[in-house]
């Protein structure tokens, strides 16, 4: 990781994700669709606006795998970045 916690842009991967209802958190979440380079059960931390899209909406995001101490790995995409709605 670079200075100030910033990552090199080459560390990010562009994948297709979907909005789903996360029963464990009782709110919408985002996860990779089946067939992407990450497991479908990984969660994506991203903009609230993306999580507010209708369930099943597919979005193309740039993500990086990360983890916080004491938690399982997850994918991160900055809330500031643009995203593309696929369907």
C-alpha cells in the first residue's frame, strides 16, 4: 500500500457486481456476480447510491480485495468513483 493508505491503480480489477438483499445485515448489499474472479459470497464496500439501486441491478465496478483486522476479506470500491449500470 502506498503513502496515506492509497493503492496503485494497477491493483484494481474491473468486475460486474449485483445489488442483493443481505439478510445478515437486513439491508441491500453488493456482491460479485457468478463467473467473476472473486467468489459470489464476497461483499463489496461501495457508494450508498449503488446499494439504493433496485435488487438485481448489475454494475461494473473497479475493486480491490482488502480486509480489516478481525474481519473476513471483502472488496472495496471508492464511493467517489464512477460506475456503469449494466442492466
